[in-house]
C-alpha cells in the first residue's frame, strides 16, 4: 500500500479535444488538455497539481538549459474494451526514472507522486485516450533542474511534469540501419543506462549522418572496440539466429528497455532459447551470409517492434529475410498488442488499470 497524494486541480474551461482529428493523428503534435506538475525544493517534493497544458516560465539562468540535468520516460496508455484505461508496465517506468535521476545527481520521486499523478491525469484527460485499433495515448514524464544559478553543481530545485499526447496507429516501415564504427552512444562509466536528455542530444549528429547516407538509423556498437552490437537508434536490438533469440546484455552501456524485457519474457515462456550476451557485428554478418539469421528488429515503446530490412556494415548492404516470414517477432508484436489493449488475459500483471 502506498500513501495517497493530495493533488490540487485547475481545469481548463474549454477542452481542445474537438481540434483533434482522431482518424489522422500526427505523433507528437497534439497535447491533452492537462499536465501533472510537482516541484522539489528544500529537500522534498511538494505542490502536486494538475493544471492546463501550457508554456512554463523559464529563467535564462535555469540550470537545466546550461548543464543538462534532465531525464525522461516514455510509456503508453490504451483504451480497454470496457471503458477502462490500461497503462503498460508503468511501475517499471517509475523505477527507471529514479535510476536515471540518480545517475544525473537528481532526487528520487516517491512512487505515490509518480503513480498517483499519472492516474489522476489519465482520469482527468480520459477523453484523450484514442480508441481506434492501433492507437494509444503516449505519456511523457520528465524531470529537470530548475535552479536559477549558473555555477556548476547539482541543482537544489527540480520540476517533474507528466503530459500526454494522442498517438495514431503506428506503422513503421521496415528500417535500413547502418552499423556505426566511429561515434559512440555509450561507454563504460558513461550515462548510457540512463534515459537522459543529453544522451539524445549526443546521438542526433551521428544519426543525421546515417540518414544522409540513406539509412533510417544507426546500430550503435560498443564504445571501446566498435565490434559488439549494443542498440539500434533509440531502441534495443534483437536477432533470431537459428531458433535462438539473441540480444546484447544489459548493463551500463545499454538502456534497459521495458519492451526488451517483455519480449524476452514471452520468448522464454514460448520455449525459445534466449541469450543475453555480447553480440559481435561479425557474428551477425556471418549469420546473414549463412542464412541462419532469421529476424532482426528493434524494440521500444514507440513501435513495440521495428523490423530491420537492411543492415549496412563497412559500406556493404545486407538484405534480411522478408518480414512476413518472421515468426517470432510477428507473434510477439501481436501478443504484446493483445495484452496492452486487454484483448487477452494479462497473466503477468503488466497493466495498470485506471
Ligand atoms: C527508451 C529507450 C529504449 C527503449 O525502452 P522502452 O522502455 O522499451 O521504451 C531503448 N534504448 C534507448 C536508448 C532508449 O532511450
């Protein structure tokens, strides 16, 4: 049992919901009417409130703008068939936010503020959860440093916000990815395991170069030798070689994805051999050449499964098997979608019901 939290509410006088074309939602361009906000000062979180989604006032000296203490999460809520809202594995996002915060020298958020704020916000903006097949409400919790001070030190004050954004049916074309052998996303002792804004900032330039070369994303390799595969863009990466599901092991250079965890759990239940270990670029290329690589895909909240069509390594494109033939990832995608929307029994108790 967790404590409940008192949330002050200021509601909009006119909802913007009628501006939203539910049939044709552009991801990341619409925000629900309200947001949840809490502030950290004098060593404690306080002032939990739900207010209209709006601009926030920022001092030019606000420390996050200069030194980047900022962490975030991304998760999704789905409309269940009986009017309830299902949020997929929200507790795991809460725990991971606090792990990211610790690495960035930021304070932990109590569970009752994260979960209580999230539930209250979803109840308040219930009408913003899209109901069409494949749609969801994307949830963005984040925390940032708010001291008006430009000396270099951890901020004394922070703000935590959750806002939500309706997301249309996500269809991602199978992607072309390029193995990155120079730039690094993460390295031992670095911040790769944290969902920190700065990691994203540092990844934009290498990703842009890959896009200019005709690829959607990079495959990040380890920062020391560039021989081992770590992630694909902003997703975890998995391969099915022979009948084994293989992925780079977690640890400090890989973001511990909640989709990754869920996919591996299902794979084990279905009797697949799962290997979490170092995966070398060479092993993957050899498996493609031998025909033993059956599937390659990214995993993450946005797409759930993003199929990889082409891998480029050292200037050469390798074409992967047709998506229609990929038994494991197609099955896993369907199973996860069915669990998230309540179409099948949630036997792992992954959904938080609002
Ligand atoms: C968020 C993220 C993922 C995927 O995590 P999910 O919890 O599955 O959404 C993978 N890699 C990176 C770098 C990320 O930031």
